[in-house]
C-alpha cells in the first residue's frame, strides 16, 4: 500500500485493534475521531502482529515505545497516539471523510508529506542502541512469559527488520506468524479467551432470564473471583466486548449467546467505568455502587431477547448460578484436551 501511486489515508473511529491498526499504520496519514483507541493485542492470542505490525511502529514511534506497546498489549489512547505521531489529526466524526479526502489531495499536490515509514530509520537509532533495547526487553519476557514463545518470537522479528531492513522483516514476520498460529500455545490461548468470554455470555443469558445481575456478581466474588462478570464488563468497556463479540459470532456462531443488553447500554450513553456509569456508578474515592437506572435497560433487553419460559422468570439457587457461569470454562478446558494441546489430563 505504501508503494502505490495514490496516497492512502486511514480514517479511524472507536476501537482500532490488531489488523485494523496495522492497516492504518501502512497508510500515509491517519485521521481519527474523538475517543479512538489503538492496540496491537495479538500476543494475547499466542501470535504476533502479522501484517507489518512489528515493522512500522519502531520506524514511526521509536523502538522502546513499540516494544512496550507490543509486549504489554496495552492500548494507545487518543491523546498519546497524537503525541506519538500515530494519529495526524483528530476531527469530529461527521467530518472524518471530508478531512480524509482533503488530506489525500494535499499529499498528491505536495502540500502535505508523502511518507513511507517502512524506509525510515531515524526513530530506530543506531544498531547498537537497538540491540540494547531488545536485550533489555528479553529479560522480563524470559521470566514472566517463559511458556509463551510468541513474545520472544516477536522480539526476534523486530530485530530482523532493524538489522536487515523492513522488507526482510516483513518476510520473516509472515513466516513466524504462520508458525505461531498453528502452535499449541496459540490454540490454548484462544480457548482461554473463549472461556473468559463464556462467563460473560452465560451471565447475560441469566440476566435475560430475570436473574438479578448484582446477585450474580456477588456470588461469583464470593466463590473466589476478584470481581463478577458484569463489573468486569464495566471495567473493560462495552465497545471492546461488542467488537470482540461480533468477530466471534461470525466465526463460532454456535458457541456465543447473543444479547441486546450491551447495545442498549451504549445507546443510552453508558460505558462502564470509562464514563462513570454502567451496571455500577463509579465515583473517585468511592466503591462502585449499583446503578438503579440500568435495571430499566435490562428489562428492555429481556423483552427483546424473549427467552424466559412462558414469559416468566426462572427459579434458580445460588449453586446453579455459579455453575452456569463457571462451567463454560470447564467446557473450554475439555476442548483444549480434545485438540490435543496437552498430552494428559493431569
């Protein structure tokens, strides 16, 4: 894309994760709407960023910051993205396409620079400095993720691109990505991801059967987890859960329960801890408290989902609630064994 005769300008709004972020990195400029977040989170699923994600960030924002971003999978918030140069300008959503088109015309007419980051090296620094950065990055990785080969593989691919150039790095990136995606680690982490999401979907299933959400959270924390599934969604942010849910529904429709609840919450202007209102109310210096208004939204979700037998709420004991929330994790563990990821059941 960088070598095309026409400029490519990315327009980004909301969550820009994984391959979407990588695509934006290959463009000659990036226009973003307010509240945009960027993240390379591939390592969490046992693979690395396989579409130039290990090549462009070091050339755009520097090696140290790129390594930190990839190793931790932490998001880059809007203001930080602009300061780092990942985002060129922030405009209201309604002006995104207008500004995008004008930016592309300005590049063609030389009013704005035509930048190809794959060929740039000034942000990387001297080779000796790069070696030191990567060496320092390896030390904590070996200690904390010794059974996760994708982290060290990612550092190796970054090194390849720095020493032998961007194109050589892309070739190795693609090869290592293919090796990792077929590995036991990646397959296992995908099951872990499903297990985590399964607790949330099972919780939504119960909520739509008129089981009290605060009862569910209380029972799960009493069982031993740090927080319940609904407070977890408040902390993660609803849009993240919605985007991930769409991806997994398209690929594994028979393993995902679809609820209208999150969409209704977003439409009502709630986004959990991000804006202080979700299933709970969040105020600085105070513990989260149940948010009574959300009960009206939950009731609307129940009507739309319409899964209550005979339209009546179910009668369910505490133990059954805990089992319905946590047994999907056991199911995913069984899938891990079925996939042959572990040699034995012990």
